[in-house]
């Protein structure tokens, strides 16, 4: 179960880690996680999970229309 789950432009952004925050992004209509490799959004515990979600949102903004990984 995700710790935090938000949707933006149809993409789901979720944080699963309780300590070090990293987000996964799923394309619209899918449960498949987009493999972002080294671009996977991360944040330290001090920065917090909302910073991680903001970084994930910025990544979604930069994806081409209809991108599904």
C-alpha cells in the first residue's frame, strides 16, 4: 500500500517508502510503474514526502503527451 498517493494529469504519483522518500509514477489507466532509472524522484527525510511529490509532478510535466514508459 502506498504511504501517499496523488494524481496529476491522469498520472498517479505514489510514495511507498517510510524513511527515505522516493516516488513511483504510473501512466493514466495503468498500474504499471514507469521505469525512470536515475531520474526517479527522491527526497531526504528532512525534505519530506511532499517535496518528493513535487519532483514527481515536475517529471510528469516534462513527459511527452501520451507517454506510458
